[in-house]
C-alpha cells in the first residue's frame, strides 16, 4: 500500500501522448480501418466496405473516440460511416467489487448491426474484461458478421484471451501504474498520461 | 444510495434522480430488443416475501429481477410456514440462511420492512407496508410523469382520494416534494390524516377547484368498505364529489395526464372513459414499474463503490 | 436484624444516622451506635420513604414466562419500592376473592415488597357486570383499588355504579381512560407522526372524554375516582378543573410519559408501543407541570413485562406496555428533581405518601420519623448509569430506556426493617 501512494513526482511527468500525438494516432487508425474494411468488403460494394462498417464506442471515452475515428474515415474516404455506443455497465462481472455507476446510453445506428462489420472502440485495453462485457452486450443486440477491436492504448496485462485489431500505441506498464486517457469531449484536453508505480 | 429502500425519505434528490435516470437507460437499452434480459445480477438471489396478496406488484418485481438474471424465490404467506404463525423474525433468519441478497417485502403492517431490515444482511425493498409507504410505486409514478411531461420540477400534482389509508399517497407526497413537484391532496376531510398539515403538500376538499390547476391527477383507490365505517355516506356521493369523470377531465389543462396505481374501481373513483382515454397513463405505469424496479434492484444490489 | 444507617440525608436534608430495629425506625440522630447492628455506610445518599406503586403488572397467574410475583417483587425492591399494586388483568382475571388472595399470598412468600392486589371492576374485565367487589375487599388481600386496567370501563352507567358501590368499603375505582370506539386499531398517538408513519392514531380526545365524563360522575355520586396513566395536556387541564370543583379525583403519570414522546415510534421498535401511547413534547411538559403542582398526585409505573416474542415483531402485532419499576425513580430524578421542579420531599409525596393514601395502605407512605415502620430506601443521586435490559431483575427485557443514561442508583431498600436491597443488589 505504502509504495503505490506516492504520485507526487509522476504528476510532473510529460504526457505519454500529447494532443498532436493523439490526433496523429487517430488518423493512422482511420487509415487502417479503411484498409481493413476494403479487404473484408462484400463483393460489389462500391464504398470499399465502409457502408458495412459500424464503429461502436464503449463509454465513457470510447464513445467520442469512435465519433472521431468516423469523422477521420469520412475525411479520408469521402464516405460516412455509422457510429454507435454500447454501455457495458449492466454486463460487467465485477459489480460487487466496483459498485454501481450511472448508466450511459446504448445507441445503435438505425440500420442495426446484423451482418455488418462492428469495430468496438475503447480508450485503453487492459485486462480485457470490458471488451468481454461489450461482446456480451453486442450478442444481445444483434448478430454482426464480424467484430473487431480498436483501442487507443494497449497497456498489456490481459486476463482473457482477447487482443486488439487496431492499436494506437502499445505501452508497456506495470500493474500498479495507471494509464489515463483524457479527451477534449470528456476532459477538456487531449493527452495520455502514465502515472504511479515503476515501469 | 442506502442499503435498503424502506421509505422515500431514504432517497435524496440525487438518489431519486439516479433511479429515474437508470430506469430510463434500461428502458432505452432494452427498447426493441428481442432478448429483454441482462446478465447484471447473475448469481444473486432476490426473495419476494409477500404477506399480502398483490399479484401485480409481485409479478412486476419478479420480472424486474429476472430481466437482470437474478434467481427469484417467491415466498408468499399462503401455503408456507408464514401462515402457520412463524414470526417475521424467524422468517427473516430462514431467508438469511438461504443466502438471499435482497428481500422484497409486502406486508399489511406498517413498518414491517423496517423491522425486517434489522434481521437480514441483504437489502430490503419495501413493496408496500400497511398504510405507510410504497416507495417503488412513487418512483414509477415520478418516472411516468417525467416521461410524459418532460420534467418534475414545478409540476402540479393532485392526489385524490383515500389519503388516510394510502401508502401510495404517503410515498408520492414525499418523493414528488423531493423532486420539486407541487402536490395538492384532495379528499373528504374524513379520509385525510390528522396531522396532514405537516406534510409538504397543499390540502383541498374541492376537486373541481383543483383540477384546472393540475398537470397530473393521481386517483387513489377507494375501498367500498370505508363506507361502512362512515368515512363517507355512500359510494354514489363519493363518486359524485371526488370521482373523475369525463366532464371533470375536460376541466384539466390540455396536456394534463391522469394516473392511477391500480387496481381501479371503475365507476367509483374513476370513470371508464377516463381510464381508457389518451390522458390516462395507467398502462404505461405498469410497464414503467418493471424498469424502475430493475433500476432499484441494480442500484441496491450492485454493491457500493469503494 | 438491626441496621444502623450512617450519615444518610432524609429527604436530601441534613445527614443523620437511622437505627432500624424490630421493623421500625428506632432512633434518628447523630453519632448513633448500636451493638450487633449491621452498619450501612450512607454518606452522600438520600433517604426516602419506601416507594408505593399504584400500577404494576406482575403477570402471575397466567404469563409466568413474562413475569412472576417473585421476579416483579425483586424488580420493585431494586427500584426502591416497598409496596406495589398488582393489576387485575391476569389469567385468570383477579375478579374473585380467591384470585386476589392467591396473588397476595405469593407476594407474602416472596417477601420483597408488599404486593397489594387490585380487583377487577367487572367480571373477566368484560365491562358488562360488576365483579364481587365486596368479597375482594373483605378478603385477606383487603382490596381497596379496583380497576379493569387494560380496558376502560366505558359503559357510563356501569362506571357510575362501580364508583358508588365501592364507597361502602372506602374503595376507589382506577380508570384506564380510553373511549374504545375512538381507539379501534390504534397504534400510537394521533398526530403528525402517526400521519407520516401510517399507523392508526390514538387521539388524545379518547382519553380526555372519559376523564371528563368520569370526574362528572364521581362528583355527582360523591365517590373517589383515580385516573390511571394520564398522558395528555388536556387530561391535566380537566383534572385541574375537577379538583378545583372539589371532586375526589386523583391521578397518576407513568415514568415513560414523563420522559419519552411519540418520536420514539419512528424507530419502529415496538418496545415503545404502550397504551396509552407516548405523546408529544407539549404533553410531556404539561404532565411534568401537573406532577409538580400536584394536579397529578402520583407516579404509577404501569410496569408491563412482555415476553420477547410479544415485542420482537411488527409494530401492529406487538403487545403494548413497557417495564418501569427499576427505572421509575431515576426517570423522576432526571425529569423532575434535576431541573428543580420537585425536591426530595416532593418525590416522597408523589411516589410514596400520596399513592399509599390512594390505596389506603396504612403501613406505607409514612414519614421518616422515630416509631414509624422502617420502610425506606437509600439512593445515590449522583450516580449515573446506562440501562442494560439484560441486567434487569424483571423476567422480561422490554425496557424503553435500554442504552439510555439515567441518574440515580437505589443502593438499599428496607421493608419493615429488613433489607430487600443492599449495595444495589437484591438480598434474595
Ligand atoms: Zn392501563
């Protein structure tokens, strides 16, 4: 306990990703999404598979990330893609430990997710439990053709056999460290911080 | 949130709003879905302990718990050891030994859920106790008003009928006040408790004077046996003075709604044409009850944040 | 056994020694000495005449699981009492000479206090026809107080006859004032709190209406009336008016009505369910004022033991009543003595002299003087302690004072010169 409660020095550390870095990473991921959609596109799809793509953010920060990715995809490809959010709170298996939290909306595009390529979007990939909960939630919402995962930061320490298909940045961390993603929409600024513990 | 929901005073404005917001999110999450089931409370046990017949409330709680994947045990007073005179405390200890996480209790004695809460470790949810309170009914009523009118702050609610014996009225007065609505109680003086002036509500004996100033009219069930105890002279006189019929409904503002906690006495406190009108929210109230009870179970059983 | 009490303060006044011999106070003075006497060091303790309770439920015969004459007598002695009136609502009801003599004998055998049986006014407490009041008066128990307590003698004609009839042997009817048609299903005081708790209310008017009726009847027929457990400000007003008109009416107040209010019901703990119910702050204040100015004559405990299962339940299912004997004096010290509303002579008057007079007990309620019966108690008025129901001598545990700190500790009680309590412990 004592060793992990000394954050004073870390607070002064420079961010792992600055606002400019975040923008660059998002752009790169948008390009990767366009490529992947094209490679998985159904035959005869004039939009390069983008018509089929749905970006589904996991609240809190996965939701604005999904919207940003969609905006960048549209900017690069000229094709609008569907966006949604799926709240996983009621699908978590750690309620007893973490306690209740306010629910956030689950919103799916009007066309639904059946037989489409769903890409779940989250800020940080850690144990994998949030993704598992999101997969459970998606199962109740429809039957996608395929589900893939995009995360801004992969910090390792998986507890489930889950991996990301699109990773903004891989960050080796220790378990005791905290990876904090801040976004303009939710936190007033774009940056990624690593605090606490030793790498 | 406190561990139990025994009375509406257990909810401050933030808690009450959280319940309503959570119910709204659940409603939205489940809207249009084929699978109306969430895994949230898998492995948790909810006991419905009903000492009073109330099929509709029991089913509503049962559905709420099942939609959250909890295991549900129905423990009704009939056909169980309860009817053989087992005390509430012994029943509580039995439920405790069975490992129940929550007990939803309906009882004819005011305060019985409070007593039960002394004897069990899990959460206790009051599903109606005597003439005291029925907090989830008040929550679903508030939820219904908010959905229909878009707000609660400043909404003028007339609660009409047997306030004296009504747990629905007690809970609604408290909760609606907490949420910023303005309540007026309308009843013959015999059906208002001595001490009603200490409640955060206006009191009137004149329904016709109150209706034009009401955004919501909540009709309470009036039991005919009250007549025999001289609370009012006859069903006909009661209905004429305090019943809601079509001409009276016409006196309401245009977007006002009519509510009833059910079961209704059509022709007594409410005319059939009113109950079936577009202003009536009676069917919605039933549906909303499930969502609100899901929210309550989730918030009570979800565990408290560290 | 001879006792020499050293340095006690009778009525809280100058310290003296008291010699108790042959059941009487043999000498009072300073520096007394007596060969072979057991010395009781009483420096700082206040000596009072032994307390007399007009209203005790001992539950025997019938509910020996809740209390017996013996356990109730022990509780009484520990509370400083030397005589208690045992209410008639036993099973069988004390409505015949046989039952009252049985209770009286059990009291004699226990030997801790004088147990004075109260006779029922009506057969079976049913309020329909008079019990054999004369036979009970003539019995070995010498009954002088008659009461249907627990029930009101609500029939006005029957009440009138009872009041008249007991004049023949200087008896008194002790009325439990409650108009039953106004209290059907009642659970607590009717007011703001009953409204919000959704418990059926017990209106003050149900008590006051009966008291008003009964003082008029008592005045009309020239009989003695005693009013049990007065609980409302309105009742005090009616009693004050009746006394000013010369009606022979006396009244008692319970310790719990002097201290507790209907706010206790908000705990939903049925230990606070009692009949008549706990009232409001304003009523408590009026009762204290009435006891201080003598409008209310006496403190009567209404000690009502109940078995655990009769209280560990829903409020509505629980039986009404609470323990009182062991804490009565402490409650009076807290509510009346410490605020300066009653001095120790006042306490002796309201808890010993007047109740003994109402019950026509000749050996109790006597002054602390040479030659008088040695019925007295010693109290340490400065001691304070937290009430622990498990430590009570009563067989029941339904004390409304559980966990509450109260002043005053009864150190010793003497019944006709023999110690029933020494060092705060019952001698048998
Ligand atoms: Zn009584």
